C-alpha cells in the first residue's frame, strides 16, 4: 500500500508538470467556486499505543516481568470525502472511513529456572475502526495547479473488532469507542479532470483505551492511548 501511494504520487506530479508545460493554464479553474466536493481516499497507516506502565513487580508462573513495549504495525484506510468550501483557503471535511490497524504489546520476562534467560511474549491487538473525522483544512492560494495545506480536527471512532465483551481472560482488551485529536499537512495537485491530494496526518487518542481486567496482560499497564500516522491520497471531483 505504501509503495502504491508513492508511485501514484510520482505519476501525478509528472502528469501535472507535463500538463502545465503543454497549455500553461490552470486546471479546474472554478473548483473553489463550488460549495461541496466529493471524492475518496486511500491510506497506509502505522498504528501504535502511547503506553503508561506502573512500577509494581509482576510475575508469570514465577518469571519476573522486566520489559514492556509496543511494536507498531502497518495497516490501511479507506474513506469517502465530503468537503465544504467555507472560503477559498478554508475547507471543512468529513471523511467517514474504515481503518484496519494492528499493534503488538511485547512482554519480556526473566526466567530464573533457566539460568536467568529471557522469555518474550507478544500480545497482538487488532482493530477495525469505523472513523468519523471532522477536519478543517487551511490551504494556501493556488500557485498554478499546486497548493499546500495544514490540517487540524478531531475524530470519533468505534472499534468494530473490540473484544470487550469476550469472556476469555488471556487477552489484552481495549474499549470500543475512542476520541482522537488530529494534525497534518498536505499538498493538492489540480489535474485536468480531478484534484489529487497527498496528506500526512497524526492522530492521538484522548481517553484511556485499556480495559483493566487484572490479568497478566493488563495488570502491568495503567494506560493505553491509540496513536496513528497516516499517509493517504485523495481524489476529488
């Protein structure tokens, strides 16, 4: 997915440069005159947890916990774009999306019974978020067929794969709803028939997403907050 986004971006830049050399005119000259625009977005994400642990000592079958970390994993996003033009430089966007994410929480134990060697156990946390982000896009004035932008907003999410209701104790569970703050930057390329955008966005969960069940997986952790980097491309007509 990441390689596909980069290749599409390079192709669009090349096509945009060639188009400008050919006609010297602005593409989609009346694009900003319309109140609404619609499109879709594809993205590559890297999801993580901002984890706060406690200082207590825990053991599993006599083995002492000596390390706790998060291993970010790759995923992808699909969304539908609805943009409302408030001014030529300010847009409000609603982008309902599906976000497929995965994180690994890594537990490192010291094993006294085998000469103080270490044992690593991973707990995989998979999520399928239904995201409802509302963002404001501050865009520069067009330089021919190019513009840059700054993004800020918030997002409400529902984890459709949440295991909060599963009765099994031997898993790490996170809550179904989440709220996030988002920041990002982007570029727009106005092509002959549509506008192509490239964006990099960071989202940070506000509430603690951890479900504390006092089991070996959740007991050493005080807080887990969702984090994500998103590289996406958008197509708007």
